[in-house]
C-alpha cells in the first residue's frame, strides 16, 4: 500500500516522496481500525490525489491514512457527500464575506 501511494505521488508531483515514520504509523493504524478498506486502497488513493485540498497541495500519506473514510467512496456512510457540502458552504461564506 505504501509503495503504490509513493509511486503515484512521485508520478503526479514529479518529485521524490520523503516517506516518514509517522506515515507508516498512521497507515498501520488505519489498517488495524479499518481492515475492510485495504481492498479499496487504489480507489482511495485516486480520490485523494484528485481532491482539490489534499491532492492539490502535495499532502503526505498521513493525510489519507488519518482520513480514510473521506476517500473510501459511497460505502463510507456519506462522508464524501458531507465533506463536499461543508466545502461548498465554506466557499459560499467566503464569497459573501468578500463582497
């Protein structure tokens, strides 16, 4: 799992990924808490990398490992939809405040 994330990150960003021990600890904790997500790891990485906040800002593996349900897809009890609603509300507020 680590190797696939690192390879994708390096390909997308054109830079070497500096794997840190905290990445490994967070990934191990995620696997222990959510073992059913292991089979969806590739899809989760894809969602993570296309996310405007997480993927667009070169965030490390720990970001995905500590927020797995946000990227787990429809079976994650609506978390992605809730996140999108929250981001939309924040953008609306920022737009109103800018006027």
